[in-house]
C-alpha cells in the first residue's frame, strides 16, 4: 500500500512539481483513478486544490475533472492533497497575496529558511547580498523593508544602530510572524504596519531606501510590476534594492522546462522575468541601475538590483 502511494506521489510530482505536498490515507472504498479537482468547501485553504480519488469518500467528496488521471490495475484507497497557489494570469488584476499567506503558511515560511543546510546557506547568501546592496547605496539612514515577510532581513538591517527602520507587508499573518520571531531589541527598532505595495501609506520621499525582496516575480503583468516600482520610486528619497527571478541561468531554464509541462489549469504563482524586460521597466519607473548582484552567476535565478532614483 505504501509503495503504491509513493509511486503515485512520484508520478504526480514529476508531472506537476508543485502538487505532491501531503499524502492522506482517508478515502475508503474502491478507486478507479485519480483526477484533479477543487477541494470541497475550500478545505485545503484559500484557493486550495486536491488530487482526489474519483470514488467519493465521506470526508473528501471530490468530483472527477479533466486533467491528470492516473489509472491503476488494482484498487487503492488514498487521497493526495495539495495546497495550490493562487492562479497567476496576465490580467491587470493583481493576485491576492495577502490571503495566500495564512497563519500556518506564515509559520512555515519563517521556518523553511532555517531548515536544511542548503536553505540556510541560500538565506545567508541572500542576506549577505542585501547587506552589500545597502553598502553600495551608501548605507542609507532610513530603510523600508517591504514586503518584510517573516522578518528574515531584520537582524541585518538593525545592525546599523542609527538607522531608522520601517517594515510592512500586505499579509497580517506574515507581519505577526515577523514580530513574533524577532528578538525584542530588534523588534523595538522597527515601525511595523500593514502595507499594500500598490498604494504605500507613506509620504513622498519618506525613506532613503526601499528594500523589496522576492515580490515582483509574483506578478506576470508588466503593468502590475510598473505600479509597484513607481510606488517604490515615490516613497524612496535616493534609491531601492529589489530582487526577483530572472532568465539567463540554469535554474531559470529548468523552471521554464517545468512550466512547459505544467497543466494550463494550474498556472505558477511565480514567474521568470526576462532581464531585458525588467530592466526596461526599472528605467521606465524612474530608476538607474547601479549594480546587478546574482545569487550564483550563471546558475541561480535570483538577482538583486541596486537602484538609484533618477
């Protein structure tokens, strides 16, 4: 039974890389196949999806749907449950990122970077690049961390004792995780408030520098990215640092190969943005690129841009 379940999970994982998250043995009765469908009553969370047995169970009454169907010669009793991200489209309606990160997701996000050694090294490298970006920007006296997520960059930002620090996120759960996870001395340094990247609740030139990490690759529409960049330009006195996924590296090539095999019914919640495209958008928003910092040259897809306000 467990071997069959593992085989199903492997097939689902290969075909849909973001699917196989949890295996729940909770579907009694014979089973003809597996299909992808909405979770009934949003039991997988907001915008949740499930890979369910076609034979309905009392707890997970899922209906068959077009898409993935795996046939097996024997009867199996299992349900594969997956939390899918909010579908991303090219429309100008931005994805609802705030509702995507509930309390459980926020706790997971704050812990995932302290999990495996590879995650810790990646996080250390990213924080080091953010520190270098601020040094290149002249060690600004006031910094807005937006979106701050779970506060991963707070200890680094707080090392400069005279720096005024602000932090904001569109997700209340993320803000709560950041506050709860920060040391008291670090937490006391930050002015924390909910913030919508499309309409920042700050005056023009309110801070010297804006640190905007891992946000823009959530938006497929260029118009959405431009709106955010123009808001950052408005509230920044001297410049900004942004990070996102870009093309021209091995990870981006692998990601695009995965997306080419993805079922159109399940679009990704993060995208690879062409370097020429994002750099043109930065110029259009009123920035000049001071420095490009890559996580790992030619291999990693994450890039930081250190920007001067024009």
